[in-house]
């Protein structure tokens, strides 16, 4: 058997080995503009029941199971479970909450900036298409202390919250930056925005988030004005 690997095979192999790759990775950048390479990679992955996943609002690409392969891999019990990566229920609740606090405002900011850029282009004789702002440039940070204060009781208090945050970090959904929680490579890839966003915005969690904003609770304020809070903190005089 030949050991030669073409570009599609190499990209598929690297995705399987690393689980996700940034959109700026040389092989990924080429696949995003080369329709033939993208199709060839999808074909290679499909041979083992996988598909390449990507969206314009995420900074990474990854792989997931094809629908026909899910039943064979997870079985009926797995498909009927609340998740297929063995997260406990409180970890899933934490994941959905962080998704709502990070991805929903991030998508709004990306759409708003893209719309503003299109408006500017109307006055530009040589205007051209501009990419959607990267997730890293507009994705909000969730302060750990505010998360614990506002939702700690519902999420099992500090020890349980810390355990589940570690689980989500290991799965690539979040990253920790000191005392802040940021979007991980898979948060906006593996959770279906079109299915999840309406349920949150029209459901109980949407009411909770709306009430929190109206009351100007610490967590939403930290999400919407992180730089302002840091500036105010730095401006406070030192105690003698």
C-alpha cells in the first residue's frame, strides 16, 4: 500500500490528531479558499464517519460525526442522552450558560461590526467585502468571581463549579485566562446556534439574563463593559 498522503489526507489526519485547528493554519486557510481541497477533505473524513465543521463566526475548524454514524457509535441510549461526551447534568447546564453569556453577545457584535463595515463600503469607490470580525476580537470574558456569585448556588457551589469548569476546559469549550473564562475552540462549533439560540432567548434562561441586565448585576456589567470596570478599579486610590 502506498504511504503517500495528499493534502486532503494530511489535513484530515491533523484534524483527527489535534481535534481542532485555527482558521489561520496554512492547510485550513488553503482549504477555505480551495473548494476542491475542502471537498476532498470532507470525502476522506466521510470514509470514517466524520465531517469537517466550520462557521464564519468561529476562529477554528473541527470534526464531528456524520448523522448516520451517530446511532452506530453512541447507540440508542447515547442518542437519547442529554449529551454524548459524558458530561454530568450540572456541567451541561454550566456549558449552556457560558455559551449564552459568551456566544450570544459575540455573534451580536460580529454582526454589528460587519454591518457597519458594509455601510462604510457604500461610500468607498473601491469598496470590497470584509470578513466577519474574529471571535477573539469581540468575544466577551466571563469573570469567574461574578459567575460564582451569581450562579454558584444553582451550579453546585465552588467545588462543583471548579470541577465542571475543568471538564469544559479539557473538552475545548472554554479557556481560562487568570480569573476570566473565555471562548474555547469548540464552543461556537459543536453547539448548534440555530437550534440553541431561540430556546435560550425565548426560554427561562433568557428571562434570567434579561432580569440580570435590568438590575445591572455584576456579571452582565462585566461582560458588556470589562474595560470600563478595569479602568475604574485602577483609578481607585490606594488605601493607606
